[in-house]
C-alpha cells in the first residue's frame, strides 16, 4: 500500500517551482517580441531566462516522475497517462492558433525564427515531432513553444527503462552519477563548437550560434536527455540522503550570477542549457528539501502551488497570447504594458484550459492515482 500523502511525498514546493519556470519563459518571449519591434537585440541575461526556465522544467520532470513512480505500474499505463497529459491541451491550443492565424489574420508566434512553414509543418507540430527536423521553419511551425514537448515525449518513452537502471545504482554512487550527467551535458556544446552553417539572427537570439548549433544544443531531444536524467538522480538522492539546509535563496542567486556572467566568459553553445544546469540542480534539491522538512515559506504558498498546477496550460498559451496582444495593441503600447496585459490574459485562459481540457482528460481516461515514493526509496540500502 502506498504511504499516506504528506508534504514529504507530495513535495508541493516543486509544484510551486513550476510557475516561476513558466514565468521565466514568458519574460524571455516578451522581451524578444519587444526587441523585434524596436529592431534591436534583447539583453542576453533576460533572454537566457527562457532557456533556464525550460531546463528547470526538464529537471523537474525527471525528479517528479521518479519520485511518484509506483511499483505496480506498467510501462503502457505510464505512457497512456503522459500522452493524456500532453496531447489534448496541445491540440486544443493548436486548433485555436490555426483559427486565429487563418481566419483572424494574427501573425504566427514564431518570434521571427522561421518563415511561413511548409504544409507538413503544422502536421509535424500537431504530432509533436517538429524538433526532430533541423529546419527553423519546421521547429517553429504551429505553437512554437511545443518543440520542447518532443523532448518530453522522448523522456517518457525512455523513462521505464531508465527508472529500472537507475534503481540499481548504489546510493553512495548517486553523487558521482549526477556529476557524470552534468559532464555529458557539457560535452554536447563542446562538440557543437565545430558545427558551421547559416547563423541565427542575433536580433532574435542574442547568441552567436549557427542554426545547426542551436538545434543540437537546444532543440534536439537526445541532447536534452541529461537534464531529465539528472532530475531522476536528484529524486533518488532526495529519498536516500540527508536533505541540504541551504534553502532556495543561495542556488537562486547562483543561477542569477551565472545568467549575468556566463555570456562574458563562455562560448555561446554552452549558454542555452549547460551553463545553468548545476544551479538548477541545486535549486531543485533545495526546494524538495523544503517540502520534506515541511517548512512554511514561499514554496508552500497556496496561490503559488496552484499557479504551478496551471503551468502547463500557461506554457502552451503564453506565446500565442503575447503575439495576439502585441498585434492588437503593440502599435500604440510599449513593451511593458503589452507584457502585463498578455500576462493578465494568459492566466485566466490557462485556468480555463486546465479546468475544461487538461483535468477532465486525465480523470476520464487515466484515472486519479495515489502518489507513492519510488521503489528504491523504500528499500534497504
């Protein structure tokens, strides 16, 4: 029988952490749209908030799935629940987006990264396979932000096998496994340094990268797998080793320092993911520890935890809403009022999508399941 749900098993602080991650992506896209309007590059540190928020999502995904894994679960049941979590809301937003573009004449929310996509672009986006194609006009087809869901689908496909393999790693070796995972994540941009080709428009992405480098270090699903695996390792470490007592302030400050100084000292391929991985790992570990100790703080604020449950819907909707608001009001409004208006519109829209699409699909077709700790967290060392 699974244990009774407590703060230690639910880890509400990790749910709360999802909304700042989504908000970081929102800020990145709002700044990018504002910079495109004024034809100047976005500040690099603000732009890198988006990649950092996305990396945080990937690490959280590995952590939460490992922490909530069930002994009796089957791979097929797990995959069914994840598909029902991702696809219905994605397809609803994509249908609305196509309606807005083709009927209402709204610009595509591509952030200037691609031209009009070929006919198969929207099909690739609908099936969430677009990040597998190294062409900006395919990756940015449909709802641009959903390229990251291609990565998530790969993570989900591999999770049952990865979970069984990770369960066999001795507890004493988990820190070494985490260090090796970070090292692999750093090898990818190092290898990408030699990739040549057309360069990304730096008025859109203020990093000196080629299109191929951007695809390899940022969009290609297998190269983002180390972040997910690191989250899985952190979940095992959380269940088997003493929780750190540093709090979330120190790793948050470290993350901010990396975002500010990284562009000055590191080659561009390291900036979209590798450079922020260590502070993000420390942040996730500290946030999980706060729940285990049942500390009262920002991570247990009911509003922030609830906003965290809306983060997937918010993530899907924010860029189409930002684009629509800028299209309708951007001619007379400056970037900050546009962003604030878009944020105010995205939040209630996210609530509607979560309430009437995401939750009903999960309840009707996958069923509510109790949460328990992973098998390895209950076994003897």
